[in-house]
C-alpha cells in the first residue's frame, strides 16, 4: 500500500483530484502523509458488482484512480477500461495484479533503519522496487528508495546504492506524461 500511495501522490501532483475504489483499508492519514490532497480525493470503499462502471466513471473525472483487489478482470472489461484511460489521460494504479497493466511495480525487499542492538527509533524504510512491463519494458528494472524516509517522505536513494552488479542504465517509469519513478537496471 505505501508504494501505491506514493505513486498516486506523485502522479496526482498534489493539486489534481484522485479516487480510491475498493480500498477500505486505505487510511486518510496514510494518504495525507505521502502528499495526497484529501480535499480532492474520492473514496468508494465498496463499489459492488458494478465496480468496472464505477472505475470507468471516475477515470473520466479524475486523473488518478487507485483500485484494490476487485476480482478477476475479464478481457472485454479490461479493454474498455484501457480505452477510457487513453481517452481521458487518467492513470489507473492497481493494488495486486491487473491483466493488461503497462507496468507492474513490486517492493521486492525492504529493511527498516534506525534500530540497533534492539533499541532506538525507526529512522526510515529502505526498499527495492522492481518495475516490469510489456514489450521493451519486459526486462525488470530496479530502484532503491526510502518508503518512507527519515523526513517521512518517499525519496530515491543515491544511485551509488543502486544495483551493484553489472552495468547500470537509468530510465524513468512514466505515468501519463510525467516520470514517476527512476529505475536502474
């Protein structure tokens, strides 16, 4: 959930609207802590059997839609939603798997920092995020980042801590027109 919220905050730019569908476990404090503007957010905790229509309607209204585990996405519905997203320019961020996703991102490792010898305060959480997509993006790429960092925000780690083995190439994962995550791989 922290990665999903961080991506949503970056994609929404803080000012534009956003929506969360089928994510009753998502708290307002968590959303606000990553930079989502609560005043411009819409929550639909239980969209029911017509969840695809709810997602399509919201995608035409707000630039970022987060969805939870809403069940199997039949091919026809996935294609219809993809068409709505292309037409509206909105971004769909799904928790869990989503057939037809352009890019899939997962936290592949995580470690908290700040506690030593069983005492101290948590300072931040270092994570490694894997991004893999379709076509040219089929080769996994990785990014090391704070999620959250010492200041409570999401931030990339210096590139010196990036993939140590082999030659590294850097590129951006984009949502719409804006780069969201710098990946190394």
